[in-house]
């Protein structure tokens, strides 16, 4: 039994009822079909339909009840092993099949009980093996590194090839990438470092002078006799 089939099963208290109902339905339907054919074959001519219906009505539910007993006992053993081993795997079903066959044949003696247990265990082992084989055949395989390369994806199981966060080092932006903005460290004339240093030196050597308003007004004299006064110069 695979992980998917185990996950799809009912929880243990309800699994017993589910297995009993399923086993009874399977036994009643299968037994009804089998005994219908057998009753029709053994019935005389002219009464084959009546013989088939009578055989199906008489023997079909009996076979369904036998299947229900087998399914209920198997489910009880499976739930008990699940509680004891605290896991669900194919070994639970194999051991449960052997235990079910042995318990049902206990009235016939130890030898019949051992043979029935062996038959039940081998039968469940074959069923589980076939289920696992069909699941592996129908399930898609894991993609190979070649498949990842063809799809352009990265294999998550591959070891890392670059350290850190995988970010490439980037160079600082140059003056051409600044979008044409003003750069205070370059000269407006396009010169090198000497012209920029000279401009900084000339700016540093510049002296700022301050003068009062009275001094500037006393120093300013009209150039001619007539100033801006409209009636002539004042005497």
C-alpha cells in the first residue's frame, strides 16, 4: 500500500464499518453473478431462468456474509497493528491477512490454521506488491538534470555554484551615467584635475570687502555740473 492509498483510507474506527460494507457488497455481487450462471447451468431445460434466480437468491447473500466477516476481521487486525506500531505500511496489511486467515480456520485445527494463515499472508503480500508496482508504473518519474536544463529551470537538488545571495558586483556609476547633471568635481571647461584645483584655489584666494553706505555716497561725485535734478544743479 502506497502513501497515497493509505492517506485516502478512512480513520481507524470507521475503517471497520467501511471494510465490512465493501466486502459484503463485493461478495454479494460476485456471488450473485457466479451462482446465477451455475444455477442456470444445472437447471433443467425450460426452467433455467427460475433455477438461476433461485440459486442467486439462496447462495449470493451467504457469500456476501462470508466476505463481510473476513473484511471486518481484517480491518480490526489492521487497526490494532496501526495502534501498536504507530505507522501504516504494507506490513500491517500482510500481517492482518495472515492473522485473519488463521483465526477463521482455528476451528479446523492447528495445521489448517497455519496453512490458512500462510495463504492469507501470501495473498495480501501479492495484492500489496501489485498495488505498489502499478503505482510506480503510472506515477511520473522525477525530472533529471537534463530535463531541468532543457526547460531552462534550476535543479533544486543541485549544489550551489556561487556563494552569498548570487548577486553580481556592480561598478559605481560614472559621469556619463549621471544623466547630464552638474558634477562639482569636474570643471565646466572640460579640463582635468589641474583646472579644477586651480579654480578652487582662485576661489579660496578671493577676498571679500565691505564698505559702509556713507563712504560710498561721499566718494561718488557728479561727472558734470548738471545732475539728475531737473531744475539744474544746486548752487
